[in-house]
C-alpha cells in the first residue's frame, strides 16, 4: 500500500509542471494570432475579390486596373440607356402625327395665335421663317392653307398666328371653330425665306407689316436665344397700337435683350413709336417721330443700313415699297431677303390674277383623272382644276410653297411665279397652278 502510494505521489508533480508550462505557452501563441492574423489577412483577401468582380485581373497592380476597367462599364451603361434619348428627342412627322391644339390666344381684334403639340409629343424641327401647311376639313371638303410659324424651333410646341381676312374661308373657320383638343393634319414644313438658308450678317434689320410679322418674329426670337452677337433692329408697321401683333411680347424681349430694338410705324397716329431698351432705368423708353416710311426715314432710323442684312415680310405693295427704298439707298441686294406672299391671304391674289378672264371657252384635259372640260380663257389654273375635281393641293395659293406644281403637256399658261421650280422643271413644262392662267386649250399632268 505504502509502496503503491509512493510512486503516485512522486509522479504527479512532474505532470502538473508541464501543464503549467503549456498554459504559459498558449498565451503568447494566442496573443500572436490576435495581432498577426486579422490585419494581414483582410487586405490580402479583399482586393482579389473586388478585382475579380470588376475586371478579373490578379496582377500586382490589380487595384489600378480595376479602377480603369470600371469606368468604361459605367460610361457605356449611361450613354446607351439614358443620355442619347434625352439629348435627341424624336422629330415631328406630319405624315404620321396630327397636330393637337393646346392653346389659343387673342393677339388683336382680328388675329389669334394657335399653339399646337404633336399627338406623340415629338419635337418640331424647322428653320426660323418657314411655314407649315394645314389640312382643314370644312363641310366635308379638305382645304389646304399655309401659315408662317411664329414660335422658335427645337420645341415641343408649334405656334401659328393667323389673321382674319375678308371672306377668308379657312382663316375665319379656324378662329370661329377650332377649340382646345381638336386635331388637324398637316403637310411638311417648308419655305425658302428663313434665317438658316439665307446667309446674313451679325447686324440685321427685320421689317414687317400686318400679319407679316409672324415669320419675322420667329427669326428674331431664335437669333436672340442662340446668337449673343446679333445686333437686331426691328421695324413693324400697323394701322395703330391696337393692331400691333405681339406688342407685349416685343416689350418683353426689349427688357431681356440689350441687342434688340423696335420701331413701330403706326398709320393712324403721330407716326413712329420707337421702343428701345433703357438698361439703366430698367424699363422701355418711348419716343416719337412723324412721317411715313420713305428713303429719308429709313436712313434716319438706320444710318448703318448698308452694314445690315434685311429680312422683309408683309403685303405685296408694302414689300415693293421697301425694296425700292433699299435700292435707292444703294443697298447691296444680296443681303436683302423677302417672303413672297402674305400668309393666309386665302383667295385674294387668285382673284387678282383671274381678273383678266374673258368669255372665251377653251378645253382643259387632265388624262390622269379623266377630266375633259370647258373652262374660261384667262382663268386661274388652280381654280379650274379644283372645280372639276382634280385633287390638286393649293396650300399657300400664292406661288411659293410648290404644293400645286403640275406639268403642262400641251398648250400654254401665263405664270406670275416660278418660286419653287428649278430651271430643269421649268424647261420640262412644270408650272404652279395657283399663279398660272390658262391661255388656250390645255393638257395637264399632276405627276
């Protein structure tokens, strides 16, 4: 018993001592792991995971490569899905999308602005000064009329400012019947009178009378919005202040732009009402000058006339008078541009052209539509075609839009305008029906 207890008592101390030593060794081992394991491991393991997700590179410069690879992915995604559609909205297509009236506003007692939007919310692309042709259905018959655009391009709204004219079928119908939400079909926007195709100087003189102000206002507003170097003088003629279309709008533009000045020639007043921006006072200053438009008046108002480009639109007689003044002033007519018709004049010009009609009958043949009819010699070709059911489009009805172009295959006509016809087309026999009178037996093709 004593011998068996002795060894056990002598063996137990050595066993306990190593245990104490082991417990002492474990502490530094654990402390070393706490210091070394977390810090080196996390930075070494984390970058490869990020590199693999972005670019799949495992090189020593993976952090630099991953930043380079990430940028193209972000740019590609933004450019294809977001940036391009927002920068280039769809353009309005009149062949597929009607115009919807969203606003109408009275400008004077006999003129009104109609603001349209495209049914698909497309953007209107055109050149300042151009016109659009509306197709208006009245009592089951479609009538086409061209109206100058008074708004600025690259917008989702299109404004047409239309003046009533005596016995004007379409202009009066629009004023009396077209309401918000109504839609109209239209033909393509067109017109050679515009500030894009007509090369001009930075100094301009814009001249208008009556409803001829509509395309000129579009030119002025566009230049003021996009051309800070433009020096714009605006001369507008009307019967009196109450008949000045865009009177308030012009005063607003004066207050906003130092490079814009307006002169008003009012027939039933003391003469000129000159509005110019008074920058220091912060309002518009009004001065008067008596007299009618003449060479002396133009030279007095615009002593630097020959340094400017002229854009002109108004009644035919008024434009002819201004053209004569320019020539008398030795103006370089290469810098002189005028619209060739009074917008929305309906049938006034046709009546004047047809005044030479006689009682003599001649034959009109339109083989494409099986038309063979007697017509009055000297009558307007457009009237004769419409009367006998030929589907010709007379939009501007003044020889500038080209919609009524047709080809004379036999006989002859007397034309007052070849505005949109090329030299080759004229040689081939093409004419504008709205400005051509029938001289004798005639055969016509629309193609």
